[in-house]
DNA sequence: AAATATTGTGGAATCGATTCCACAAACATA
DNA sequence: TATGTTTGTGGAATCGATTCCACAATATTT
């Protein structure tokens, strides 16, 4: 393997001088510099990052923990982060937990052992053990999506977004609202959005029907099933005239079922989701949804992390992002 | 920082012994082992991967170069790779070129400097410079999506897939086929698929109309524009009764334009794509497309790479994956 | 011409692990 | 008891860079 020592020999200078050329530090005569650069060019020498990191304690690598690779949301967030990190010469080391909470902790340790300069966690379910692990991580850290006490977080305004969407449905004259959520262990998506829905219903003095509130699992199929349940429970009695799915995919699954049932959207029933997935534009009719601007979340998180890295201060910074309503024909 | 030396002191053994406990190598008395493990548990010590890699020349990191983060295809491929790598304790270091060919080379070097154990390139456009860079990379390497001479590749059967799809349209009784491709510098998507289309047309003795062959750019908008051009050129004369877009998004863009024009799909005109994007199932009508099983491509590439890493042989292995037709209502 | 300031270079320690080797202790065998 | 074998441990070199420090060679000032 090509090392700094060999290069030094070939250029007839010392290792120190080569290092100086590489890092633009200290005094190097123009002549020596030229010779070194020539040899580097010639040999294609690339300094070992490991040796460098060992010495400098900096790796220029950011660890990112995703709940699931290749979901649209993850992709967008990572994209946003990448914009910022790339600009500053940082690489992303990706890990995916596939929704396994145990792995989240495992990866935190792993990333630490790789001496990443910082960690970004795209969080779903937060338990106290994980919190503890994070707090004693002692590394620049930012969470996205969930509010975790004691660390910097970039979160969405889930409560307000859900409330606003529900109020929009009500403003459209809908009075019998159904709801499809997810498990409340996901505080942001499961709990906050549900509360937003409930509070909007209450605020407007409408009837909150527990039997019209179902749980899905983030995918289209579960939205379909949940909708089926709701319709089943409604039986021949009063019937929902709107359904709010906490994710686009859930809403789209619901739409599928409704269409099969021969119901017209939005004439018979309105449908709304959250997430502004690309697919939401192309279903029929186009789905009304909330854009969370995930790229921005990624960018913000990256910026906050870089700030932490550069200032060495571990400030607990909280950023709550805005949502943007995309009103389309489904309501 | 916690080092092996400190642990050794605390456990009252030598550094060597700690290392042996960590790596299950050499003789360690039960007593010494217990003490060491206790201290490690207590302190939460995690060995530095850099020091380790410096010594062992193994990083357990695979560099992945993507053309674009967060496209559905990339996501699926990375997902597939991750399945395999995770199982073997490898991490993925992600880089994205955002379609900048210059960056592809830059990242190859960068990954080398990080001493990744191998590199997977999801290729789009291959020029000779890049080929050269790859050949002198001297690292386990696999390309996905494009066939590059001299290195292992996992490719799709683009020619046959496009030909088969075209023949399906012909079998449905369509005779006036339009085509929306992409730039041919992307050999697989741009050139091979186009050839498949052309050869199918010729084989069946149909008329190949150059003016009905347009170029798009992978996104929905460009499919829309390309379709507009084709219709414009057709003017009042003979009119296409089918259009084949080389990606689902292009096809969907075309569908959008056709619908706006008041044309009925598939009554007036058939539409087909390639890629089996999720969205293809939910447009109206559902799009006929080819499933390339990208996860499998990622898995295969990962397996081939691991083989190269483990055997140290640099065999040039070529895998061509099959396609699967998904016939839906758009034709 | 002597004293001082500025530049360029190499020696050597260092980062945190692994691993070869030598040695010592414990045990078994003749 | 003397000898050989098995185990357990630590010393020290090593991986490939960075960086402090000392020194030498110039250049500049008195």
C-alpha cells in the first residue's frame, strides 16, 4: 500500500513535508511542494482517512439512523441532509433499523465506535431506554420527527397540522368525520395527530365517534382494511361523510376501499391525508394533504448538527417546522 | 477518551489481554476475562474502529455511489443491499452524485481514501475516463444497471424487456406506436430500451416513425412535454394508438397529457412504462409496466461484492436479471 | 561583520488498537 | 526429581497519518 513514507522517499523530502503539502500547513519551499505534488499525481496516492482520523479525532462522517430505508419520507430527509453535508465535505453513514427498536440502540453504539462526528436519528418510537442511551452518547446529536427532551430536535407541527386539516373538512360542511391513525407509541404521528383531530371535532361541537376511529400501519393495505372496518361498523346507520388518514398511504388505501364500495369522492365522502407523497397527486381524485417539506427538515437538522460540531457546544435547540396545505379534489 | 489502555489498567491486566477478550483470541483465564468484561460493561467502553481498521485493513464499510438519492429505484436497490450487508455486519457509506459525472470519480477516490472494503456503483452514464478510474481502483467493485467491461455487473435485461413490452402492445392490436426515451448516453435506459422498441417494430413489419420518438428526462413533467410534442407533430394526420415510455414516470406524464386532451386510455391509446413504481398501481387507469425487482439487484450485487471481498479474487461476474410483466388496464 | 528574524526541513512522539514473541507459571509425564 | 507441555500474560513493534520541537539555512537589520 502507498503510504506517506513512500511518497516522502520518492520526492526526497521528509514525511512531515509531505503532510504539510497535503494540509497546506507550515512552510514548504515551492520546489519541494512541486516535487511532492508530482509524485502524488504520478502514483495516485490517497492518504488514509483512518490514520488521519485516529490522529485528528475527526472523521467527516455523520451517522444517520433511519426507521426504514427507501420510504419516500426517509428519502427526502436524507436528500435534504445530504445537500448540506456535501457542501461541507461530510459523508453519510446510513443505518436502517427496519423499525426494530433494539437496533436503534445497537446502531447508536456502532456509530460511536466508528467515531462519527455526529448522529442524526429519524425517530419513530422513543422509549426511556433509548433516551438514556442518547443522553449518554456524548456526541453531537439531532433527532428528527419526535421531540426528545434534552437533545436538539427538528419536529413537525403534527398537532396543528392535523387540527387544521380536520377544520378544513369541517369548513367544507362535513359533520361526520372518521379517523384512521397509527399506534400511539409513535407520539408524533400516532398521538399528536389524533389529538389534533379530536380537539378540532370538539372545538366545533361535533360528535366524536370512537367507533369511527381506527388504526392502520403506514401502508396502503392497512388504510384499506381500516376503512373497511369503519364502514362495517357504521352498518346501515349514520355514515361518515369524511375520513382523515394520518398518512397519505393510509388515506389512499381508504380511497381504494371507498371506490370499490361504489362511493364517490368527494361527493359522498371526503378524504384527506398528510405527507404530500408524490403518489397523492396522481390518485384519482388527487388527494388533499399536508406538505411537511421533509427536505427542509433534513437540511435544518444537518445545519444544527454542524453547528454543534463546530462550536462544540451541546445546545438543545428545538425547531418546529411548518406545514403547507395542498388542497386538491378529494375534499 | 476511553482507550484499551485505561480498561487494561482498571481490570489490572495488560492491553493484550483486553484485546484478547474483545476478539476471543488466545488464552485468557476465566478470572481475567470476567474482570475485563465487568469493566467494559461498567464504563461502556467501545473500541475505536479507526485504530482497528488501521491495523487490520478491514473497515466493514461498503461505499455506495448513487446517481440520485431518494428515487424509488435507488431506494429499493439500497434496501436490497442493506439486507445482505446487515447480515454480515457491514455498513453502507452513501454518496450521491446528483447526476454529476465528475463527482462519480471524485467519490471513487474518496471512498478509497476511507478504505472501504468495497464499492457498489449504481451507474447511469459511463464514459471512458470513469472506466479507467474504476479499473485502477483496485478494490472489490460491482456496478448495477450498466454493463462495464472488466468489472462485475448486475444489469437488467433492458433490451428484451423493452422488446417484450412493445410486442405486447402490438399483440393487443396496436399498430401506430409512439416512443418516449431518454438520452442515449444512458446506455441501458436510453439506448438498449430504444433498440428493443425499434427491433420489435421492425420484426412485426410496422412503420417506425422517427417523428413519434421523443426524449424525456426521467420525471413526470418531461413525459408530459414529450407527449405534447408527439401529438403536436401528429397534427391532423395519422395518430398514435399506443405510447411506450421507458420509465413509469415518463409514461405517467404522457398519460396526464393524454387525459387533458380528452383521450381515453386504453380505448383511444395504450400507455406502457417500465419500472413498476408504486405510483403506477394507483394512477388511473393502472399503468402496465415491467417489474425489474430492484431489491434483488441490490441483493445480488451485495452478494457478489462480499464474495469478492472474502475470496480476494477479482472475478468479473456478470448477472443479468429478469423482468416481470405487470399487465394492467392501461393497454 | 555580527546579531537577529524569518523560513524550510526532519526527528520523534502520538493517536488506539492488534499481534508476534518471549517468558513465566501450572500441570503432566517419565 | 527432572523434563516437557500447556496456558496465561505482558512487552514492544506496527498500522499511516499529524504535529511539536529543534535545528539549519537564509535573509534582514544594526
